[in-house]
């Protein structure tokens, strides 16, 4: 009996160690060494042992899913004050910093790392186990977020170093994981930094786990054996050796000119990174010299943050415009006083919904924070300062287009009037767009004219248009009419995924449409899909799955699809594509980066998908090829680090020539 118990406990320890090793390779190194199926088999075995014995080891991977909802956050007093970094945003400021350090210590070496735009996390380990994680707070007192951080799979629960250790890092979410999360939820997250803060400071750890966060560690705050980390380089190596996730950028420079070269290199590719950074951190490499230099009241004298061109400024919120989308969702657009932000003049910014307005405490005629992240549409982050002229933003009670009563569904507001003109026009604009039916010659303005003058209200109405319908319209000459009618005629043989996308199902965009087409092969297969089959598709959650079911059980929608087929729409279903599975692209995952001389990005993507390959957004060990063009950025660098096969346009053509 004792022997059997010992065998079970031994197996439990073996499984825990093995699964943590697999997780390290998958989440930290991004080099999986076992299939998902094999991992799941071992994980299920460990769960069964824990249920049988009632014993759960401190570093068991089963503890990462999150426990019960917490009642509140405990306060944590940091063992040492956590300083902010002094900042500069030009080379002159950087040169002054280097000069000041060298005036005390000549020929100093400096390290350059990413300045991550996330939430600072302080992690404490004792006897090799993670015992506490806290937010920075005000630098003296933070919040205990240990339970939340334990759900983050790139954070080790157990490390080799057995002494007392406190380290600092940044909670982040990759752009790919943010997009992946948004495909599974109705209330989209527009900002990576807020997505991290909202996840880690969520009292329900299960919600933290859903967002697939990372923590990138970069500083040793305290350690029992300081000689192990007597320089930033040694600290960086120590963190990597103990299986912490560290930044991809780590350069050692001896002067301002070398640092400037790194700055220029990263400035060119920062918008293509899969993470948010807002600058670079330059530190004196030698720790003993740091201690001698010391601190000002606010900053360490031995480090500085070089900030890229401002991505966040303040502006006056002048008005809020409510727009009706193709699904009837009424969403707010903020009009602000024009500002120059990240190389562009910005006068409009996104807001999610009315709850977003309330949460951010926004008011008209007040100063607000505006952010532009990774070259995307600006977003209002929150209230900066109100004044005596500031007024509350009212929630609309009727549709701004048709004056129908609005319906609230969760945090969103909908116009349910099927005859709402703005709703119909936006559905038609989406239907004819390039990634959908790709009807050339039809733009937003022409669609609006066809709606107003030709009574085009349904998709099928486009296919019933004749030259006689168009000849008397203002600005419609014979050539324009012929182009429009030819474009409509040429759109009658769409790919299945494009047709699904064109229908405008709430939450179903280009990627999900492709996933549905691959899964169900035919239009009837998609129409008759069961809820359980839909949920099993990666990135399709309950909300989107129910949207799909609801759409295809609506008699009006089914009638519209039938009418489209009756006017000659012939869908290229997956079964009819006759993909040669021997082609070198079939079942391959391919990342595109840079500018190709003879292909637009979507043209190359279409060829890859026609040959049965998949175009993916980020480079990982699972990537088969990286198709690299001119000015390829960080994806190319990562592919080189992971020894992924890199091909140029000529090599790509050689692969596909015999199959298209």
C-alpha cells in the first residue's frame, strides 16, 4: 500500500515537472517540443491524480486556471522604493545623460532594452517558489495580484534559484493575443495596455487567464547572492537561466552613437512589433557603479528612458457623433480639437459604447487623453481635466438615422428597425467590399445613390440592376455604367469564405469566415452547423457561435441567400477547389513581412490560401515559411532567431509555379 502511494506521488512530481517544462518551451521560448494532444493527455492524468489524492503541488500547472473570485486586493508594501525613470525624447537629451555618467565613470558600458507599455509587476520568490506578485502602485505600496499572475503561463511558479529573490517585469499582451481575444467577445478591447491592467486588476482570476497575458522580466530588485547579478548583462542571463521571459532586445553599447543606431533601427520597425513599446530603456551596465551614482528624489541617475514620438496627448472633446453600423449597433465617434499625434493630424477618435463613456468619465468641452497605438485608429483613454463649460454626454434614446427606439443588449445599443437607411447602406457597402464580393466600381457614395435613387435595399437588388436603371442618374456616363454592371456580373463566383464574410454576421469577419469555410466546406454545412461544432473552432466563442446560429435560423436571412443563388451566384465551395495536396504550400503556416515587388499583401495571401496554406500574423516555432520583402521588420529577425525558413518573392514563385 505504501509502495503504491509512493508510486502515485512520484508520478505526480514527474508530471508536474514535465508539464512545466513543456509550458516553458511553448510560452517562453515559443519552441513547442510536444503536440497539444500529448500535453492534454498528461495534463488530464495529473488532474486525475490530484483528485484522487487531494494533494496539489505548489507549482502544479493545474493551478493556473484561476480560483474563486476575490473580494478585494490586499495592499503590499514594497521592500524598496520603486523609482520611475527620467525621460528624454531626442538625441541631445540622450547625449547629456551619457556625458553625465561618463564625467564620473569614464568608458562606461550601457545596455539598451525595450520600454514596454504595460503594467509593472513585482514578483517575489522564496526557496524557488513564487510567493507573491504585486503591482507597482505608487512605488511604495502596491496591490497583491499573486492569484492573477499565477494564471499567466509564461511566469514560472518554480525556479532553480533557491534563495530569496525579488524581480520586476512588465505585464503585457501581444497584439496577436489581443486580436485573438477580441474575436471571442462582443465587448472588444481596443487598447493593449488597458487590456493588461483590466485583466491583472480583475478580481476574477479566470478572466485574467482568458486574455493570455505575458510578463517580461528585466530587473533584479533584490537577491541573496548579488554577485550573481553584478551587471545588467548578468541579470539578463540570470533571468533567462531561471526560465523567465525576457525582452527580445538586449544590446550593449559604449557611447551615444551606438545607442542612437539601436534607436533608429527600432524606430523603423516598432509599428510592426507584436508588442506595444513606447521607447527604449538605457541603463548603466555595472551595478556597483549604479550604487555609487545613486538616485535623485524621483529617478535613478544611472538609467533613462528614450521616448519615441508621443503616442498620447490631450485634446478637447468637442462632440460625440452616434453612427449606425451594418448590424444596427449604434456606436459613438468622438470629435476632438485637431492634434498632431504620432505623425498624423487627428480629429476623430474611437469610443466603444456608452458604458465606455461613463467608465472613462468623459464630458463635452473637457480635456481628454488621446492615444494612437501601433499606427492604428486613435482612442480616447479617459478624462484629463474638466472645466465650468464641461457637460455630460447623453445616451441616445432613438436611432440617430431613423428615429426608431433603441434596444440595449449588454453594454451596446441597437437599432432594430430593418428599414433604417444607414443600417442598410452599411450592409451593402460591406457586401460589395474587396474582402467580400469584391464588386469593382461600387464605393460608399455610389451605394448611397443606388439606395436613394434605385431602391437598392437588399443584396439581390444589386444583381437586378440594368443600364436603364442607371442611365438617368447624375454623373453616370456609359463607361461608368458598364464598369458597374461588369463588376456586379464578375462577382457571381465568390469563394465560400468571401460569401460568408459578405453576409455581415455580427462578429464574423475575414478570419472567422475562412475558419468556417475550412471547417464545414459548403454553404449548407455552415448554415446547418451545430453550436457545439462552432465552439470547437479556434477563436469562436459562445457569443460569435450564437450570432451565427441566430443568423442562419432567421427566415429573412435564409430567403435573401436563396434569392442570391437564384440570380446566379455560384459559390466556390471548398470541395470544388481541387487542391493538390502535394503542393509545397499545402497545410503550411506562412508569415508575410515587408513589401513584395510584384504582389500586394492580399494577393499573396489569396494564392497561399487557394493552395491550402494559412497566412498567420506572427512568427512562432510552428511557422513553416516567412515570405520576406523589402523593409522586413521584427518578424524577419524573429524568424532568423528561430531558424524558420525565410523565402523571397522569387523562391515563393518557384514553390507555386506548377500549381496555380
